[in-house]
C-alpha cells in the first residue's frame, strides 16, 4: 500500500461510471440515499416467541424500519425445544421456534404485508419460511406482495459456520426448491441471502469474504439454471449479506468491488439481461468478532465506524451490533443505542446527501481494483476445482480461512496489530454493563407448549403430511408444497427436518486430508 495515491496509481476505472449505471460500482441507484435510506434492521431474538415479540414491538416504536429474526441453536440445527439435543440451549442465542404456533406468536400484532422481515436460518430455512408464509396467509396477506429475506445460504455453513443438517448436494436441492418456489409465487421476497458475514466472522480476510461469497452465488445460479429456470426469472431476487469490519476504506472498496464483479458475472457468465438481475443488493452487519469484552463502551465507536463504512459503500440494509454482545445477547438499552447509531448517521452526518461521495478518490478506486483482482483469482481457482462443492469437499476455503485467522491472531500477539483496550491502552478495572439474562424458564415454557400442541393437533394429519414429504424428497418434486402442508398440520421443525433426514441422511464433516 502506497503512502500517497494520485493519477499515476489511482485505479484503472476511476470516473468511468455513475451511480445507478452498469457495472454499479458507485451504487445500484442514481440518487442512492437521497431517494430512500437503507433499511434499519436490528437483528433480534431471545428466549420465547412471546418475549421476542415484545422486543419487536419496542424496536418498531423506536424507529426501526425492518425486522431481523435471530433463532436459537436448536432451531438452527432443526431440533425442537423438547429434544434432548436442545438441552441447555433453548432461547439462549436467539428465539426458540419449534412450531407454527410459535411463529404465530412471534409476529402477533405485526402486519407482515407492511413490515419486511429477514430471517437468519439456513439448513431448516425451507421449514421456517413455510411457517412465515402460513402466518402471512392467516393474516390475509397476499404472498405476491409481501417482502423480506430468508438467509438460506447453506454453502457458507460448510465453509465457516458449521450449522448444517444434510449433506451438501441434498441441501442444495432444498435451496433450489425455495428459489424455484419464490420465483413462481413470491416475486418480492428474497429466497436467499448469500452470506459473507459468517465467513469473515470465522477469520477470513476481506478478499476471501468477497471471493467465497460471490463464488457461492455463482453456485446457486448454476443449480437454478440446471433446474430449468431462466436466469432473469430468479436472479433479481438473489440478495447478499456482508460484514463491516474495522479497516474503513478496505470495507468500502470491498462493497464497490462486489457490485462491479457481480454485474459482470451475471451479464458475461450467465447472459442475464434484466437490469435487476445485474444489481447486487446487500445487507450489512457490523463485525461481531471485532467486539471486545474489555472496555465494552469502545464497541460503540467500532460499530459507528463500521456502520459508516457500510453506508459509504452503498448498503441497502444495516444492522449495528450492540456494545454488550461480547458478553451476551443485547439488552434493550444497548439495542436502542445501536439503533440510534444508525439514526445519527442517517439524519445528522450529511453522508446521505451525495451518492458514492468517495467515488473518484485515487486511493479508494485503486483499492477497489486490487480487491477485485485478488477475489477474481480465488474464483478462478475454485472454478478449476469444478465449483464450490468440490472445493468444500477438498477443504480448500476452510483451509484458506484458517490460515488467515491464524495470521490475524499472530499479529495481535506480536503487537503488530493494535486492539484498543486489549493489547493497547488496557485497564485493570472494567466498567460493568447491564446484561440480558436468559434463564431455564424459557425452555420449560417451550416444552410445555409443545406437549400441549401434540395433544391438540391431528397427529394422523401430521403423519400423512410427513409421509408425503418423504416421498417427494425421494423423487424430484419441489418439496416446498409438501413442507407447507406439514406446517399447516402443525408438524414441528424437528419432525419435518427429521423426515427429510430419513431420506437425505445427516452430514458429518471429515477432516480434510
């Protein structure tokens, strides 16, 4: 990295495009935030659906403009709250959802035809999405008019987060089912959010986050095309999810490179023609892994810088982490301050008055080029391996991330990299912060509700729906209509995921050789 940038080293594509014009380096809309601010979508979920519903209503009253659901670990892994595998984890890292009844409670009093909702769920994504759609149906909402996002990015689970149920190929079949179903029935809903966030949280570099995320996106497009879908019938509903880390200009350049790369990939590799198919739309979350339990109020400053980078980089949606998340799920007070951080940037900083205000910066343009070139090299390597699934099976992205994580940790231990309050400017005495506590009463409450539900529902109808789902999974039919029927019968997350596992098996990762 040079000390100074100018015309001689300032980037090969400086000033060649405008915001809203291909390849969208400078943003996907000509006016960007002058026309519409990003969606302020705070990630929230804890304990029971009742408690989380109260938090949602509180956040909406505070000015939040979209909801984002965090599910607990049993739900993420496809287990019901009363499953022995769920013991000790119910409601601890998100809200516990085992049945349609829980989903009905979660969105009680929230009109799904008016509020966009993002749901962070992956292996059981089709099941949770079906629950959401049935609740919308119960509210009288028209599926063709509701909007939101289901994360549903299973590839990054094998690469980084490890919350998977089935082997990669049947998992990809389920994702493709949701993309196909969404294209046919939900034209405003994003059936997938291709996620670099978790790749970065696992220790990747910014370049690796970008490269592996876009190559995952390529894989999903290839599977949808193999299903027989036309690219412009579904590509416009593919969305992305990136991390906002501490390297301010690097993050801005990463987002600019992402838009440019995806536009060219869609046009040149897949022949997309619709403008919406070429535009990379993305949500951003500030970096959870950057938060420290030492001097936790410093986290407010970190989050502000990260959020500002996301805004200057042109994000469509943003979550700002709370100062206490190195300890626990955010308290109401900390969540409110995190939301206020976005609102101060939006309404007081002036950065929304100009689209891509850093466009033309010698440094930013050069950095955008460098990040793009390095990410393209990773994509070429994965292409040469036969795609992302063969690369995952060889352990390639996993090894690359592990090595980057090791180098980052080494730089902290040697003092080459400074973290304020950790290995620089540390203090002996730490200020206590208010923490949100989740006790075991939430688990007991969820278990009691499940027991009552199983007695009240028609178990004959449940068994019939699950049998029909198994037969569909054994064949080639889209599984979504069968999952929806099971949900309407009040089959649980664990029962539906178990029925699919009867056909697909459960995945166990083997150490890469």
